[in-house]
């Protein structure tokens, strides 16, 4: 949510990939995409969990 306000966030994770590492950077546009994707996943998850109770 901080990236949506215009801030930037980055991290270097050296142990994530063997012999390569990983660099992750988040800016306002990628923060927006992550927020939209998170909202879609949350709505889908609620619908999926509600659908499971019908068959139990």
C-alpha cells in the first residue's frame, strides 16, 4: 500500500535463487497491479470457500 502513495520499495534477496539471487522492486504502478490482483484473489477465495460449504 505504501507503493500506491508514490514511494518505492526494493529488496535484494541473495539466497532465494541458487547462484543468482533476486532483486525485487515495487513502484506505484506495480503496487496498483498487486492491489487489484489481491482484491480479485480475495473475492474469488470468498466465493470458493462459500461454494465448498454447499457440498459438505
